[in-house]
């Protein structure tokens, strides 16, 4: 077996990790939407499906998996298409298809619905899934990502947001972003994680874990493809159609979480997403946290998440 400490390690050795100090996490693959997806699972009860963002994989939710399982939920963190232990397909990285991956996993797990919890790109896809397959989404939790229509508007009209998201514009170049992400054993991944965090920086173990995962062959390319679609489709018929489709309101209770110091997605860009929610909507701003509130202050984040999920009637 390849040494997991090396960047050339295979997905199994790099991705199927234990959670120190917690009960055993179950790793397995499920088929959905024409591909195979790796999931990490803990606990029993109503399904909560956790969706990671860039430049991470399922492991970003390790502390929330424990908290949710302890609170009586079936907590499942999946690797998105092209990342971690999931299939790296040549196509299929537009948000509509990625959202069908997510709802397909819900079905493959044998559940009637799920509470979706998404961060960053995972949040963008959670918004999308709640619009496209509302019967499969029981509740919605989004962190560090505005509603897709708000995101599009901010990227096109807010100079400060355009500047904050300069990395997304940089992803539009062919091949260069992929090479940059894997150069020097994924050093750029570590730099982004630290630059996008608030004062509570990720430790060396976390940074090294994400660097190794990004260096799994083809991961870098698959990780930037969704962002290429999001920008390049803005003036194309498919992008315009998607933007129109996202006018449909979200009709499930929604919790929207954001770090006040997020340098990537401005608070102003995220706030106001409630206009697309025709259901109880709660906005929660974490003071002193950056782009990764679930990792920077996992106790505060998990407490907010669990309390809201257990509230039978979350008010507006």
C-alpha cells in the first residue's frame, strides 16, 4: 500500500480516515446519478447530509459528524463528484447535475428526505438541490455561501466581492490552476486555508490532510470545474436558464450561517438570501470567524446546527 503521507497516495489511504477520540466512522461507496460517491457515516436517526466546499473533502465535517450522531441524527458526509474518494468523471460539474448527485445519494441511502448542510460550494449546491428536488430536502443549512442568484449578482455588480473572489476568476485559465494547486505537494491549498480563516487558523495536521487529498490525481482539475461553469455560463443559454430556474423559492426551513471576517464571501453578499426563502429563515453571523466557521469554532457551529435541527418550529 502507498504511504498515505506521500502526495501520490491513492484515495483510499488518504480519504478514509478515522475521527480521533470518536466512535468508529463507517466508510462506504454509494451509487447515484451515474457515478460512485464515497460517504462517511455516524449515528442513527433522521438523515443529515453534509456537503463540503473548496478546497476540502468530507473530513471538514469530522466534528459535526460526532455532534450530530450524539444528538440522535444519522450524520453522513459525502465527497462531491471529483473529490476525495468519489468518482472523477470527465463531465457533469454544472450545479444542476451536482445537485442531482446529492439528492441521488439521499435516495441511495434509503431515506425519504434529508436535512442538507452545505459549506462554500456545498452550500451553493444545497441551495440548488432544495429548489430542484424540494420533496427530498427536509431542511436546509448553508454556511459561507449566498443563494446562487445573490452570488451571481454580487460577482457581476459588487467590485469588492469581485476582488474577494479573485481566485474564481483565476480558475478560468486552462491547466494553470490545476498545476498551482498540486505544486510543492499542495502548498497553495495550505495557504488558502490559512488566508481564508479568521484568527483561529487550522493546525498543521488539518492543512497536511487537505494538501494530500488535493494531490490525488485529477482532484485539482475536478475541484475547479464547477467554478469554471459558474463563470463561463453567465452569458450562455444554460447559465441563464439555471439562473431563471433558481427564481423558484426555497420552501423548507433554512438556517444561514456566516463568519463576520470571511474574506472570500462578503457578509453583504450573503445577507439578503432570505428573499428567496418562503419558509422560516434564520440568519446567524459568527463574530470573529472567517470562511470556515465549522472548523474555526466547531463547538459554536455544531451547537447552533443541532439546536436548530431539533427545533420543531424554527421561527423566522
